[in-house]
C-alpha cells in the first residue's frame, strides 16, 4: 500500500511540477507577448512617421532635380560662378546731378549690359519736391539723392 501511496504521490508531484512549469511558461509567454506588442506599436509609429516624411523627401528630390537642371542651364548660359567676379559697392547717400547719376547707373551695367548689380540697399530720390524721377529736369532741378550698397557682378571674359 505504501507503494501505491508513493506512486500516487509521485504522480501528484509530477503533475504539480508540470502545472508549475506550464504556469511559468504561460507567464513568460505573456511577458513576451506584451514585449512584442510594445515593439509592434513602436514599429507602427516609426512607419507612420516615415510615411509622413515621404512627401518632404519627394519634394527635396524634386528640388535636387530642378537644381541640377538649373545648374546645367546656368553653365550653358555662361553664368557659371567660375566665369564671374564681384566687388562690393558702397555708395553712401550723396547728391548727384541727373547726368552724373545716369553715368553712375550706367557704370553698374557695364559695356553691353553684361554686369549686374545685386542691391542690399538702393535708394534714389529727387531733392526738389517739384521734380520727378522720370520727368525732364526743370530749371530748379537740384539732382538726385542716391545711396547704393550691394555687390556688382561682372564677367571675367567678354564674349
């Protein structure tokens, strides 16, 4: 009878051990499932962020293509930066006659209009209130007040 009792106790102990192992495995599996769900949620969030960035990336790609096209057009038009030089122009506020103002402005265009002036500050105004910028000079014409600050670009070689 003790043998039967020992065998029952052995079977009961084996069943209890199996139950403990199964419960441990279930707890471990649940923690693994929760970790996988958290990782899945994180991955979905990352995918959504990436999808949201796609239009901006496509726009940058389009800008890159446009920049390359513009660069080839610049080179073909002879406007490559290596073919041009520049100098800083700083003409403080001064009074000019119409003829001297015209000469100053013409100098900024250069011969054949190949130079160009990129103004940081540019102001032209008439001194006499009755005169106009675009009207013929009258007898009381006192000229122009001119201020020019910027960069003058000119080609290194003429065509």
